[in-house]
């Protein structure tokens, strides 16, 4: 059995490790959905045992569409994780959200097309509530951590999750602005959906790296520009995570831990044995 920890951290573009993480060891977790992006780095940060995963793998080897989101989230579940703090680089769709600002989103809009976003299927159906896709308790933890870390942070907003790996066209970018969306990225939506199905609390701190391509006074976004801002913001986000970790509550008071309580539609006796076995970690407590 893999080591049990309660808190997970997902590092996005530019964040492939976590300074200050002590007494670490690499843990490779086998899952029914294949391999996670990398080994989980398990250690102690700010007095708590945490598991860190580089979303794109160390060295940034995996495209957003290639990410095995199910394996990543199942791996956290297998480690015993109940809460995940996620870090993500995003483009801004509003003038007031400047490069180097942080935003803690509270909504999503899905523009992905090629990704698996559920653990269910193959003989079992579940419809999970996703009206409020982020854990409200963890959102407040991240907001307070940003303030204490001294970064400019915006409370709430809609994260448009696009397919990538190319950035937006100007027509797309202007359309998202007309719809009132706030930031755009390529990764967080599937993580949040699968975390909810796995009954794991999930929240994101989004680092603004650019103005996408809509802003008339800024050059179209390039990979080099994104990485330059990321490099400047890494110390900031590491400070935020260090402030957030000790503030994550030990006992959960939100609804995330019971997301499946009334969501599984399939009769237990109708679930194929192979599917039941594969999802035992996630649905087992509801099939007793």
C-alpha cells in the first residue's frame, strides 16, 4: 500500500518541484487507468505531509490533451489525498487582470473536445453535481494565502478551458471577452471534474502570464513570453502554497466528500464485476 497523505499539490507550467518540501521520497502509483504524469513527490511542507505531482511531468513532456487526468487523480486518491491545491498558468481576458496577477476562479467554461472527463462508464452511470466546480473552503484558503504572500489576487472568475496546444485566435479571444469570461487555460477542468467524482476537494490558483491575443497594445502571446512571466512568478506561487498548506482544514466541512452520495444511478447488482473492481476505491463505500 502506498503511503497515505491527505493533501495534494499539482504543479503546472514552470512549477515542477516544491522548495521547502522536506523528508521527501518518490512514490510511483499504479492505477487502473495507466500511468500518472510522473512519480508523486511525498514529503513534509509547513508541518504537513503532502504529495506533489508535476502535471506535465518533470521537464514538461506532456501536452495538455495528452495528460492522463484519470490516472493523476486516481493516484492522489490511492495515496489518501482529500484536498488538492492546483497551480495553473492562464491568459487574461480582462484589462484589470494583469500579467503577474493571481486569480482564484470559481467557475469553468468547457472548450475541450478530445478528453475523458469521468471515471464512470463501462456499465456504471453517475451524474455528479458540478454547478460550483471548486471547493469553497479551499478557495478561501488560497485567497488568504495569496494575501499573506503579498501577491495581487482576484477573488472569483470564469476559467475557460480550451483544447490547445495552440493559443487562441483573435476571434476566439474576443468572443470569450464578449461572453464575460475572465481567464483562459488548457488543463484545470478535467482535474476538477475527476476530483469531484473522487470526492476530493479541489481549488486552483491561476497565474496570469499574458493578455491572450485580444489586447491591442500587447503582442500576440508566445510560448517564450509565457515562460518568462512564469519564471518571474514561480517564487510568488511557491510562497502562496507555503502559506496555504498549514491553513487547509484537517476536518472537511464542505460537501465534496459526499459528492457521490446520490449520484450513482446504476443498480449495484447490474454493475459489471470488472468495473466494480476498477472503481472500488471510488465507489466502494456506496456498494456495501
